[in-house]
């Protein structure tokens, strides 16, 4: 009896060992492939490799066309064999934290538009009732009429007939749709008016289409020449591309305001190859398989962190140091690549660079007097001379941003070890600094409490120093010794 039990136990042990051996033989190559994939993703997550990718994208652009009817032939990047690089990871915000929910999972709560299953799907973020985005399927645009309507979005746009839905069904949308959208964004946001126009002009036959755009189209509006808001608008496009998981070459970007002849046009085309103003679309009815309304610059996280007092402290608590996988970081990579700027670490033998942003009095709008501009540094020469004397081994570079191209502005700030400037739009360039760099914001008393650039520095992981300075209607003065002491303490 004992021998029979021993024999049965031996058979069971042998069977178990065989199963273990079979499992290991099956699992080992998969484990190896997973480790290899993880190693590749880690190596691709660095800024330097991302820069190489974007540079390669720019060199390998090609035209593509697709049916039906009169297809447009834009400048579209052909990187289908490199699509996996766009999903390279990196360290990011703590999971399910405010930082992740507000910055990365920006629009995740549906807004009811018409009814479920509609061609229009909108989303917002409960942390910020000032912005929404919408995905639309089978829509028609009349470019010239839309362009004119966008010039006065709060007045003539609603029910202009500039846009419409392609469908043979009647939608029971009613006023509730716009009321729902109005709760999720500021009153003048073009997204709300665009959707209002769509649902008031639906049931258009597909036969009315004279031109088709088959790729996913990202539509954006940015009516500001202000460099700070311009980069916020570009970040909004970049974030929308990430949120929709588009592959390179599978999307198009269309600007609904301004033609090619404006200050940022060349740089914009480098940043988003193939971008096209709506006025360059052909006359007639242009139809889109899928279109995305990109939130305006005023809806971006950086502006809302400034404007919404109740979330300011939450935003400032989000420390981006060392995080390579955030959308803020990948946007920096895109911006540098558009200027062919290599993001390599500085060599120890390179002299340290202090970049000082200066500005001349200028008018901000028709009728504005230059004397009203209160952020001009009146003792700029004293500051530059003091820095040169105190740091003879450093390079001190005073720059007037308004005299430089966009890429020159980005280059001077990217290379800086210290970026010094009075509170103003030019400090948006701290975004491109290296991690070890320091930004010193000179804050006039009338700008105290405006956390725009402190927030940007915290979210991007840059070292930040804020110094209060004297100010009046004639300009501002800085304590030169205070700046010198700050640079010494951070050197």
C-alpha cells in the first residue's frame, strides 16, 4: 500500500515539474521582450532622443493625398515607421493626484451635447469650469464665412451658417446644449459658439461637400500676438494631439484666425508642419471626417492656475523637477526642435551665461501711450555693468526680445544659466531653460501676487527666485546688489 502511494506521489511531482518547465520555456522570451521594450522606452524618453526624432520628422516630410473629390495636398510628415517613438514614456505626476488630473487628464468629464451618440462630443474638467473641448464627426465648414465670423466671435458667429453637421437625422438639441457648455467655459470662448452654430445648421446632405479632409483635423483659434499667450495656444494644440493619441501623418492643423503674414507664421509652420490658415482652404463647402476644437490659450492650465485663486496653491505644489514624461516637458522638446536647438548638457568648460531680458517703452494697443508702460527697467545699464563687474568669468547678455526672431529668443534663454527679467510676457521663455538654470523674476509692486511665471517654473522644475522692485508710471528700478547676491548664492 505504501509503495503504491509513493508511486502516485512521484507521478504527480513529475507532472508538476513538466508543467513548470513548459511554462518557463513559454514565458522567458516574453519576459525578455518586455525588458527590452522597457529599456528602449527609457532610452527614448530623454529630451535628446526626442529632439532627434523631431529633427528627423522635419527632414522627412512628404505630401500625401487621399480620396474622395478634390483632396488637399498639404505638407504632412511621413513617419509611419517611427510612430512608436511618439509613445515613449517617462516619469510623470503622481497617479490620481491633482497634478495628474488637472495637467495630464485635462478633459475627461463628458458634457451632454444634444443626445448620446451625437456627432458632437464635448469634455471638460471639474477642477476648472472655464474650458472645454469638443470632438466632431462629419461636419462642414465654409472657410471664408467662418473666418469673418471669427473676427467677432461674441457677436456675429452664432447662427452664421459658417459651419454645419452632415446628417440625414434631426437632432433635438435645444437651448440646453449651449447652457451646458456655458457652465464649462468662459462666455467668449469660440468652442461654445462653434457648437451653437453647428447644431443650428444641421441635417446637411453629404452631397453638398465640394472638398474633403480625411485626416483628423485640429482647429484652433489664437487672436493674440502676445508671446506668452501665443505659446499657451501652441501648448494647447500639442496637448490635444497627445490626448487624441494621433499618429504622425494622420492629422492636420488649421488656424481659424490670422493669415500667413503675421509675426509667428514661419515658426508656427516649423512647430506644426503643414499647419494651414482656414483662408487657404478652397472656396466652397469643405467637409471633415473628424475635427477637434482645440481649447483657447486662456483655457490652458498655466493661465487658469493664475486666474483661479482657489487652485493656485495646488498648482504651485506640483513640482516638475526630474519629470520627463509630462506634456509640459514634451512641449519644450517640440519647441526646441522647431529651432534646431540641441538640448545637450553644458560642458564644465563653457562660461556661465546670464541673460537679462530688457524692453523699451512701446504701445500695447491703438491710443496707448508708451509712458503708461510701467515695466521698463530704468537702471538697466547699471544692472548690466554691475553683473559684468561682479562676474568677470561669466557672459552677461542683455537682450531686447522684440528685436529678435522667435528662435533667437528661445536660443538666448535656453543657453542661460541665469535668466533675469521684469515680470512680463518674455519670461515665458523660462520654459526652455535647462533644469539646473535659475530664473530671477523682478516683480513690481503692482504685479505682486501674479504667479504666472512662478507657476511655470514650478511645473517645469526650474529654480525660481522672485524679487520685489520699486515701480512707478515712468518705469521700475532694481536693487543691483540684491540680484548679484542671488546669483552668487545659486552659483
